[in-house]
């Protein structure tokens, strides 16, 4: 499976979740009616009142529905709301804590090398176990949280393996499914909570008449019936979570090219699961509610059996290495060793006897995981769209040193300065900061801010043009710390800077499109699926490919365009001449294409990749255009952009002059 297939699989699991939820609701309704009948006939004489069962059913459904709606609404802000539920603290990108700095760097490397937005990072300070989770509604809303024990007990390679595991959940559609599951489970528990509430009222009442006894009996009954919801809730969590944990382990190995990363982390969890040791346990009261999100079992009672949210550690380790291996000690590491500065230190002694046999990687679930074991097969698989990996070469491309790095790095982690960096990027290369643009910034942020934008513009000018979108990705977590009205003001000001000179260059359009998707009001909301085939969107596909073809081969766009059309069997989108391309129409087309079903999006990206890489190579303009298309479709970058051609395109600092292959008199509208 690749990224898009996993997204579609997550949608199928969501449909199964609805079926299981419906069965649970039916069981609860039947139990409520049975107990209500018993209680009524124990106090009153038959017959039952008219509408007795209907009333019980409606009240029960109302309580379950209200609970589900309430919890889902409470989690509307996505990953950040989940992090708050577990008491996690957000890690500032400018942190001076070296272990937190290492965590931020690993997350940033993984995101940039895979072509996804950089998730926000959280730490659970009070948890000394080894555990982590990812949460959010979409790629743009993702957060990754780890325990303090994960930071203190894992080496850098092991930490990268854990982050790779969480990135699998981000890329494979698990996050949105898990948040839905939290709301569903809360609804199923409403009767139990209401029963407990009735029991508290009965205990606190001084009235000794029969009404209190009935109230107490009803409370006890509802509390017990509520455990029907608990039963189904745990069953649903187990059904949804276990196989996806195997997949995330395999994907972590595939991403990092290092089975000792996630494998070592799991072995240390096993080594820490001793009497008096925390293992992967989470002590927060909401740990049970969120147990299906975590890397390891958050509560010991979930470790084995039908209701286990996670597969057994030994089984996960055996799938990674192909054989059983002993657990590892998980003491807190010296700082230098944790940061990877201790040199080639010997491996820690294993806990328990080792078993012999050749290492044989058999993941059983996902063919992409075989990239590690079968390089020849991996070369073929990597050519498919949606297969993501992070190896050392890709990371080196993603986080290459920036000219003027000290100034830009300091600005990217400050919420005020990051806004000014974005504005500086929107000023055209080799053009001055115009008087009208300066006035707009001064009116919004003050004269000092306008001067700062001018200085940052000098630093941005020294950037290779292909790195600007990557710089914007690195600013993403900082921008998302801003309140929605502040982000909207930034978008309006960016729109004003673009419009100031009466034209829109290609690089302005690309930057603004990604900025709107990364930091706009709807950044955390996944696009609804409204199209299951490309036929209704043939015109949109043709427009986007026409722009890309005109950028890649302005002297002969037909040839580049036709290379993409060959991969679009079943539709024949019309090519739009360069002079007829309007960038605001392209923006609307990308918004509609993002409403495609997950398994249809790869056709668009494959076709666009063929256009951008006509003759097996590309340049920074086409590469940046392709990056923007992927960002607009909520998709990771195709492997070609992470390969040698993408690196060469990003380093083309020698190209200058007119960056706008397509222009129009009015800027794209913010919508």
C-alpha cells in the first residue's frame, strides 16, 4: 500500500466503525428497555404505559448522540485539543533544552524530507515511560507528543524510529479516525456516567422514601448497562488499532532505513516493563480514553487478550527483525549519548537470553516495508506515487544549510518574526521593497516591522529560489501558534503585497497558495470527498497540468503536457494556452481537486510528475510548482522530488530574472 491506499483503507475502517457503533447502540437500547421494564413492573402494576419503549429508546439515543456530539465538538481544534486532554506541553521551536531541541530537529527532518507540513511538537513532562502519539484532523493539523521518558531513555536513532512510527499514523489517515473514535466512545459511556450521577444524587439525599431506592436502583442499573458501552468501546478500539500498529512499525523501518530505530525503542519498552517500572504506561486520567493513539499500551490491562489496543511487544519485535530478540535496559542516558555525540559506544547489554537465527525481515502487512530487505524491489516501489521514505540523503536535502541561516533560523521560531519572514519571501527576487508594500506593512505592524522586512528580504534574496517553499514549511508550526484572526490578517496583508505592483508572478502565487493551505482558517480541516473519479474534473486537471507544462517547457509545453496525459487513461483534459491561464482559476481548480477520493489523487500527481520530469529531469520552477500541487492536495511529495533531480532543482541558485511564467493583471483571491 502507499499513502493514498492507506487513506482509502482508513475511510473503509471508518465505515466499519459506524457499523460497530450501531451494533453497540442497539445492544445498549435493548438493555435499557429490559432493565426499565423490570424496574417498572417491580414498582407498578402492568400494563406498561403507552409509548414506554419508544420513550426509553429516544432518551437513550439522545444521550448517546449528545455525548458523541459534545466530545467531537470539544475536539474540533484537532491535535492541539488531544494534547491538552493528556496534559502535554507544547515545545517551542526556540527551546534551549537539548533533548527537546533534538526532538524538534528529528520531527522537522522527517516532515521536510517527506514533503509534509511540520507537525507541532508536545512533551508529556510527568510521564517517565516510553510512549508517544500523533493526533489531528489532517496533515496540516498534526501534532506529535512524546513522554519525557522517551526523550531521556532513547538514542537519536531510536527517537527517529518512534517519530517515523507516528508519521505513519499521520500519513495513513489514522489520526482523523482516532479522533472520531474518541467521540464515539464518549457517547457510548454516557449512560454509565449518568448512572453514576444518579447514584451520587441518591446517596446524598436524606429522603428515605421509596423514590430514593428507585433512583439508586435505576442509577446502578444504568451504571451496569453503561458497561455494555465499555465492552463495545474496547472491542472497537482493539479492532481499529492493533493491525495499524503493525503497519506503523513497518512504515517506520521503511522511512528511516533502520530497523534498530523503532525496534530498539520497542525492546526498551519491554526492558522497562518490570515491577516498579513504567514501561509504556501513562498515568494521566485520560490515558484510557486515548489508549488507542499511543505507540505502546497506555494501561497494563490492555496489553493482551481480545480487548488489547496494541499487539504483543514480542510479536511486534519479531515482525521487525524476523526473529525473537531479548529486551534492552532503558535507563536514562547521559546527555552526550542521547544526543548522538558519544561516538561509537557499544550496544547496551540485552535483558534475557538471545535466540539464534538469521535476521529476516517479514512485515506481512505492507509491501513498502520490504524496501529495507529487497533493494531491487525497493527501487521499483519508490517510483510509485505516495510511497514516502526518509533516508540520510533525503534529510540532507531537506534541511540543507541556508544562506544567512542564523538570522532566518532565529526568525522562524518567533511568532512575530516568522510573519515578517513570510512577507519578505513574497517580495520579488532582485526587486526592491516598494513604497506601497512598505506602507502596507507599516500600517499593519509598525515602521520597525517594515524595516525588519526589508532586512529579511536581503537574506531571502540569497536563498536558492527552490528553497523558499521549504522555508515556508519550516515556519508552519510557528505560524500555527497564532490565533486565527492574526493568521487571517497575515493572509490579507500577503495578498496586499502581491497586488501592490499590479501583477502576480509564479513564485508569489505558489507561496501564497501554500501559505493559505498551511496557515489559513481551514488549515486543520480535511477536505470533504466529493468526487470519486476524474471525469467531472477534467477541465481542472487540464488547467493545472497546462500551467506546469508551460513552466517546465515554455518553448514547447505541448510535449510536456502530453507526457502527463498518457497517464490519464479515460479522460482527455484540454490544454490551456499560457496566455489564457489565470492563476486565480488555478487556485480554484486545486481546491476542487483536493476533494477527490484518496485513491484518485495519485493519478493527478503521477501525471503532474511526468510533466515536471519530462526527459527525466526538471528545474526549480517546475519542482516548486509540483510541491505546491502536492501541498494543495494534502499529499506527500513524489519520490522524484526527493531524489537527485529534486535536490539539483532546489540548489539552482544561478537562475534569476523573470520568475513568472504565467501572469495576470489581478492577484488570486483569498477564499
